C-alpha cells in the first residue's frame, strides 16, 4: 500500500512596513534618496576611542539620533530619562517606532512577536566609562531585547537571533516560518549593531579592514568597511495592510569549513540558494536582481562568485549595498533586504558602489550605475563566521 503525502498550503507572508537607520539617514526614504544621489555614508574617523589609526567608518549621526529618540521618548515614556538607554537601544527604538507608525494594525496583542537580530547588542557596556550604567545586565542580548520589547508594549517575549553575519536574513526566515505555521499574524523583525573599540579591534586583528571605503567584487578590493545601524521590517499574513511584496522562499546551510574563512568552493552557499529558489518555485531566469553579501574581502567575494556560478546566476544583475554604508553585522541582512525591497517597489536597480573593474574568478553581472528595470523576484544572500549561509527570495505578489 502506497503512502500519500499531501503538500501543506503555504501561508503568504507579506512585507508591510520598514525603516532603515544608518549613516545616510533615519528613514528608508532618506537612505534611498542618498543612493539615488550617488552618495555614501563613509567618513574618515581618527577617534582613538574607536580605532588606533584613521579608518573610513559609517556611523549614525549621534546628534540627529538623540534628537529623534528624545521626541519618541517624550511621547511614549516621559517618566524615563534618556540616560537610561544605550546608543544601541536608541537606534532600535527609533527604527521600530518609525516602522510601527506606518503599520495600521495593533501590535500589542498576542498575535504579534518582536524578533531582534544582532551580533553584539550593547557591547559598549564593556567599556570603562559605562561601568556606572543603570542596568549593566543589558549587555546580555536577551535582556536588551526584553527592555526594547517592554518599551513598545509587546505582549510576547522577544526572540533573539544571533548567528554571525547571517543574523538578519535568518531572523526574516524564522519570522516567515512562524507566520506560515499560524503561530503569529504579525512579526516585527529589527536588526541592529553598533561600532565600538571592541568590534573594530576584532576586525583589525584579522587584518580584514580596508584603509579606503570598501570595493565589493572589484579587482582592487582589499578588505571590508564597517558600519553601524538598525533596520526594521514588519511582516504580516494580512495582504490588506501590506505592500504587494512577499517572502516566497528561504534556506540556510553551513560550510563546516573554518571558524572565520568561507568555503573554498561556494557549494554550500549554492545549496542554500538552490533550496530557497526551490521553495519559491523560481528558476534562475526568474530572478531580476541579487543583493549579495559582498564584504569586499578577497575570499568572501571569490566564494560568492563561485556559488552564484554553481547556481546558474552569474548573468543576473548583482550588487553589494555595503559599498554605501559598510558591513553592519547583525543589521546587515535586515537593512540590505529593505534596500532590496525598495528596488522592487521602485523598479530600480542600484549600482554596486565602489565597483570599477571585475575581480572575482566567476565573472558576475555587477551593476555599475542606477537604472530602471522590471524587478519581480529578488534574491538576498548572506554568509558569516562559522561557515553559515542564508538565502531568501522576495517576490511581487
């Protein structure tokens, strides 16, 4: 007697609202406007509290962040003084507040979850000048997330996703799957990380930082550039309150190769790409645009080019948004997904900033200038320390 296996009916998961906070602005519209103007968010910093030598960094404007945060605090919690919040928490609050302000449904009930993606959280609480902070325990990711969740009155305890540089894409993947199972109706995904002496010194120890703004996929690339920021995406199963863009497939994999070095072959990232496209019922010819991880390190960009070649996607237009605002670590997957979603909404392809001359073993169709295009299906990919890889497909419904 044969066994009949019925396929489950996938619950469509839509993008309803978003926000980007980074060096180019405190809203997605501001960031996209800068990209349209061919601007980037890098400045050369010689701040010994951050770096022992001058480096191009992408830092959020502290004065603007503080002014915006104080306005939100006065409206929501006038009883709390601003000094009770860390810089990272302020970024999360500004980003989440802006995304919620454009979302019409109630988010304080049991049908809504907050998901936080980060690699370091309140890492600056390790610094000597923060020893007197009111709640040093918020250096723990779970405690920081609880504090942010309570600020907005979320009924459910937040979920924290921290898996190196795929944290943001993985958070979106986890959120999509939880909505698909019917466990939640709406999920607020917020990814953020700050730059500190601890973070920068770690990458300096790898000799991974470029003395110039990074140049993903370029022949002369010589390392990554660091940025900070926060991004928020609100996902929902209600098509009536969402944009006509949905998550149609996602997958993860692991190289099992090295703690900090990527796969030599790209096969494992290609596996994640293939599984995500299979779930999305999407072929290589259906992908309009790829938002790559594109760190501008020698080995990452080589690996990605090989993976895209294995997946048959080497002819598809591709960029790395890190040329605009650097590698934002646990925020990267969320912020770059939002920029990808805006490409779809605007039917616009954005150049890969810093790219000039091809320099990867498998030639890619790297976007050289902003251009109008019909953008229907997009692939976002990410890779990180520990060999982790993630891929997610967005589709216009």
